[in-house]
C-alpha cells in the first residue's frame, strides 16, 4: 500500500464532500496514525480497527477523542467501500444523579474511615477515600491503575459504555505513596495478596 497516495486520494474525497480544511487535516493525521500503528496494512479487518480503538482507550485517551479519531478511520473505509472494517464508536455514558436514599451520608462515611484507621487497614482506608472522591462503583476499582494515577484520570469501560473519571491531586499523591509502599509498579492499584484486582467479595 502506498500510504501517501492513499492519503492524497482520501483528502480529495473529503474536500469533495465540503469538509473544512481543518477537519481534513485532522482526519489525515488520524488516518496516518492508524496506518502507522497497524502492523499489516494489507490484512485490515473489523477486528484490527476494534483493537486499535480499544488500545487508544487503554492508553488513556478520553472517549470523545477516541471517537473523533475513529470517525476519520471509519470515513476512510467508507471511501474505500470497506464498511465491513468500520468499528462502532464508544458509547459515552452521561453523568446521572444518584437517588439520595442510596447515597452514603457524610457521617456514615467518616465512621467507616475511622474504623479503617483504628484497625490500621491502610488499603481499605484508601479504597474508601477513592470511592468517595470519584463516585465510582466497587466493581470499577480495577480501573484505578498506576498509569491512571500518573495521568490524573481513569477511563472506565462497562457494558459497552465508556466514561472518564477525574482523580484529585491529593488522592493521587496518597495512591502513589501506597504503590511505592506496596511495590506496585503497573496495573491495578488495589490488588489482593495473589495479585488480582480487588472486587466486591474482597471488601
């Protein structure tokens, strides 16, 4: 495949559809990146595109950014009459308010924190603080990774939906200290003795 020829032809296709110059340049950059990060260009398939999309999520790109890059790649395959290669964009979950009756009150939270401190259960204390600071579910703790802490945000994928979770600076500092203490260099911050991510049954 002659990449430069492909990019030139795709540019012409986009301009004919009256895409703005800025949009065309972004699509070409994203497509060039896709080809650069795809090992075998002549064996492209739907699975290749899906894997590339999911790799972007794993690298910490926001769902909106991933979908924007994917639009450029899908547009190219439509241009080449290869709709079978197109991948679905990520479903971005909108923030929703929780039923007040299901919320943990401040007093209840402080009692739990105090109990963890009294029992000197450092990991449990940090888990409580992480849940309170981010609003994530216990089942989503596995997405709080060393890499996410370094970035200051985590990307949570659940049931085909994807959302970005902000990690406050103070929390990140505590989690980095915990990782150094526990010698956790990559992957989930909260793990069991066997090295598996903590789940509901562990808590």
